[in-house]
């Protein structure tokens, strides 16, 4: 017998999220919800559901309350609520008790619950968006959810939380460390996290002011890394960082990568690198203004509290397995060969066309954590999708590739590249503008290969969701729009993937240090492989 359910949507979500909310509810419930409110933007809906209320409670991303016999808060909103519990830096021992207090629901979007809040990352997309797309995709129980350009691991974390198998891939070693660590930390016992945190905190407090000038950790790094880092940190700061790094080395190995990420997240702020700049530009500061141990402990304390509250809230929850590695999305058919034709959904946010120097912004962390030796940075960066730097030799090579292979690209893509080249040829331009036609060639050819391989690894008739932003450039003194979303739709069609829907997104004001460089508009592109 069907039972009528009452469902209450989060009242503060944006229009595109309302679209996703209704779509996910329809997909999970197997029935179309009916608005109960009479307002223009109703939040209460009735549902003659053919599924049990507890399934909706466990899965939905954009809903607060599901009511059958009694009202039940959704798992999602309880997870988001854990951030509010520890907002004022409460003692860690009080967290379990505070979670039992009256539930106060979030009154605004919360993106940093659980392990999502670990480490800043430019271009990070929303966990609720990922969760809703998994629901809309109707991924089977224990199915495979993948992100071939996983960045900080948002898709993988949400897949693990949903008890799906998560696959992740990225070319940036720091991104791989983030995604792996965020997934692994979900299964750590909260008591272990708390005791390990207290141990490293107490060790660093005791050692404060007792610097070891030998810098044993720093001395273990690649010689070129030592030389590079010495130009960006004072000797005193390097000594303090060494205290932190050696304390991390002596910590429980199950928490070590988490502690390393907390250290990475303060690297920029204790260096001579300008804080709010995408590029690595120097701004000398006095040692008296920099306290690495204090900043690390503050970052660690904040991150530990958020994760602890989440772990206590979800300690009886089962999680899915994950496999995250360093690799190239243009080679998915090989890298993910054993999953070829088996993946149930892809949810990814690829790099934008020449919009951000993705690897460049992580230079200090990559060097200090020993993830990528300084001599390898330029080679790796030039090979990445969406890179902004190429040599003159590479520019000529990519342009030759375009001239000989432009018929393989959609005419819309070829027309854009030729327009930029023509406009720039009319006036004297600098090397960056001269490089742009070649860089656009590389980007769209790279993305065409990514779409080819996504089609190969997905099961027939399964979806791929691509969150992408549009961009613009100046060519020949003229503003030229780069409608990346439309161009990727054309590329997907060229390789045999069907475009089902485009959902425009309102950009939120970013809370990270890259907010000034945010792309103006984004879209969710919904594709499907042929059956």
C-alpha cells in the first residue's frame, strides 16, 4: 500500500539546486512530488511514494525532513549540522555530548562538512551537487562512481559515503593525496583521531622555542627543492616547519597524511608568497609576523574538530571502497582498463580552458611535501589539460597539429581557434596572446580524447556529468567569448555521446583565496553513452 510522504526542501538553496532537488526526489522515490505550498518557490511537497521513507532519508541531498508516521531529518542535513556543533572551537571531549543536544538545522549552505573541509582547493565543486547527481543517475547498490579529474576528491568522498565504489584519477600529486586522505579518514575511529591530535599538539607545544637548526626533514628533500624553498621561506620559518614535519613523521601512520595536508594548507600563509595571488609572487615579511607552529596547530585543531564531529555522527555507518591514483584522463581506456564498460556514472569538473595555473599554485606544497621534485614541475605543467604555459617549439607543434587535424574537431571549435589566431595576427601581441590559439587547440583536442575514453569506460546507456565554466579572452583588442560548455557539447556529440540536458548554475561567492579569479558562469552538462 502506498503511503503519503511529506518532504521539506532546504529553504535557502538556489534555483539550479531546486531543479536538482526535485529531480533527485523523483528518481529515488519513483514518483513525481506535488507542491503543498502555494508560494512561487515551495519547499514542502507531498509524495505517494512506492519506497520507504528511510531510503529517502538516507539518500537525498537537498532535503531537510521526510515525514511519514513521524518527521525524520535526512542523513545529509545531520551531516552538515556537525559543522555548527564545533564552530566555536569547543573542546574535543565535549563533541559527543554536543551532538546529542537539540538539533539546530543549518540556515545556509554548508560545503565543508566531514572531510570536505580539509585543505583549500581552487575550483572545488559542491558535495550536495555530486550526491544529487548520483541519485539522479540511479546508480545501483555498490555501483561504480568515477571522477577522471578528481581534484580535491569531492565526487569520491560522496561516492564512498553513499556506499558506492569510488574511482579517482588526477595528474596533480597533491590532488591525489587530498582525495585519498579524505576518503580514508572517513573510516578512522574518532578516538584514534583525537588521541593522535592531542599527542602531536602536546609535542609541538612542548617543543615551542626549542628550534633544531639542523632541519633534518628539510635536509632530506631533493637538493633543488631545498634551494627553491630557501628562496620562499626565512631560515627561522624553515626551522619551525621542520619541527612540525618531524612531529608528523613520528605520528600514527593512519593519520599521517591528514596531518601533512593540514601542514600543506598553511604553507602559503607562512611563506613570502602573496596570499591572494594565483601566481607565485614574492612579498617579504618579518619573521615576527609569521608563526608556523601556531598556524599549523590552529589549522589542525579546526580540521580535527570538524572531522571528529562527523565521525561521531556517522560511526555506525558503512562506507564504500575507493581507488584513487595519479594518472591522465586522456588515457582512461588504459588506466581504467579493468573497469572498461563497467562504470555506472562519471561526475567530474575538468580544468577550464587556460583559466587557472592549476599546478603552479601548488608549487610550495609539492616541493615541501616531497610530492613532485622542482625540476619536474615545468614538464608536468605543460602536459596538463588546460595549462597556460608552452614553449615556442610547442606552440609551433600544436599549431601544426591544428592545421593538419582541424577536420577532426567540431566546426564550432575550429572556428573559435581560427578567429583568435586571425584577430591576434592583425596587431602586435605578447607571447601569451600569441600562444592562445595553440593552447586552445591542445585543450579541446585533449578534452575530445577524454570524452572518447569516458565513453569507453562507462556502461552502455550510463551518464556522465561535466561541470564546466565559460571564459573569455582578448584577441586583436577584441573581447572573444570562449563558450566552453557549448563547445564541449559539440565535442561529445562528435565522439558519439548524447547531450541530454544543460543546467545553468549561479556561481556562489567563493570562500577560498582564489575568489577574485572565479569563472563567471558554470553549467552542469548531462551526457549519456549509447545503449
